[in-house]
C-alpha cells in the first residue's frame, strides 16, 4: 500500500475512534456507565485526582439508574462532590456503600440540544478528515511534479483517497445516526 494512502487511513481512523470515545460522554435516553466513567474525582484530601472508573465499579440498574460502588468506601463523599460539580445536573443518592444516580428522562429541548451537539462533533471530524484528504492529494501531486510517480499512478492514488474519504464520511454518518437513535430512545 502506498505510504500516502496508509497515512491517510491511519489518521482518519484515529479521528473516528476519538470521536466515538468523545460521544460516549453525551447522554442518551438510557443510563450508561460511560456517562460518568471519565469524571475526575479529587480524593484522599486532595492528594489524588483519579477518574471515576479507577475508583469504583460502575453498572446500571434498569434503564435510568447508574450504580457506583467505590472500592474504598471512605471516598463516597469525594465522589458525590465530583458528581455535583459536574455538568451532568444529577443529584447522587447514597445507599450504604453505593451511590445511585437516577437519570431523569430528557425533555424534548434537551434531546434537541444533544442531537445538535452530536451533529457539531460529527461535522468537526468531517472537516478534519477532508483536511487529511487534501493533505494526501497535495503529497500525491508533489510526487507527480517531482517525477517520482506516473500520471496514471497519480490518478489511481487520488481516486483511492477519494473512495476512502467517502467510506469515512459514511462511517461518520452511521455513528451520528446511532447516537441520535440512542438520544431519542425513551
């Protein structure tokens, strides 16, 4: 495989992978541990800043309840404080050594905001992938101008880059559709 094609493919796949991770933090109609797993918790008297998944087991209880069970029960208050400070807008409830997060059903305007946010993030990645495509096409053109490749090869590589770009755009559209479907789930 041509190094220009390979580099384009790696860069665009990394961008899509990053997007999928980023979209996990956007709330859908169902409770999901990925909503809070990367929440940073300042604990042990401010000596440690760790992500929630490093401090507790996360699970769901029904479609609208998240259950957080800290490995060390002495940090429950620190976890609660982090949840209250977060932009989630959810009040934690403590039951013994576990914390329950009951997610209220999203109102229509909240769903629309989330869908709009997903659309913005998808569009940002599309712009980035188009940038990778343009960069690859410039490298191919430069290679042709330096007489390092033939005209036929130049057209073949450009067509391959365009086809790969189209596939990546379709992948982004699938990711968007799936996320929107999750947000609209009740």
